[in-house]
């Protein structure tokens, strides 16, 4: 916003076609800056937490056809095993431990996961879309 406020008083001495070009560049720069700042949040790996006997979130949406590094954090007091038959993954996660599960490019669809050490824990779902 400060950039525009600084540019506007100086533009009184500039011809109209140049004013349009300068304003277009300023708006484009601000737009690109905003998009770049927003894309950083998208680069954050998705995370699943195991807390109080359940997965949070129980349902996770990810981009299809894109490899993903999924973070699984065990915030409980017992060892869990993050397992998914559809994803062909099983990893033991100690209490307080955080692991990374590398997922390949997934076709659109739903993929279930569960704690193989505690079958009473509700299953979770990863949806690739």
C-alpha cells in the first residue's frame, strides 16, 4: 500500500500513457507478491496428528497426481502403527515422535489409514483430488 501512496504524488508530472503503464506494473507486482506469499503455505506438508486415541484430522484432502510428504505426529502416550493397505505403507511411531511418510503420485480417490496396534481407533481417510 505504501508503494502506491508514494507513486501517486510523483505521477502528477508523468504523461497519461506512462501513468497507466506504471500503475499496471504496480498492480501486477502487488498481485504477484501476494500470490508468492500465499503459495508458501501450500508448500507446508500435510500433517496427521494422533491424539487422545484418534487421528486429527480424520479426513485429509491432498492434490492428486502429485508426490506428497505426509507428516505423522504421535502426541499420545502409546506407540502406534500408521498403516494403509491402499497406500502400501506401515510405519511405527513412538510417543512424541514425528515421522514423514513419502507418498507417490496418487490417482484421484480415497485411501484409508488406521492404527494397526489399536484396532478400536477409528480409521482415517486421505482423499486425493
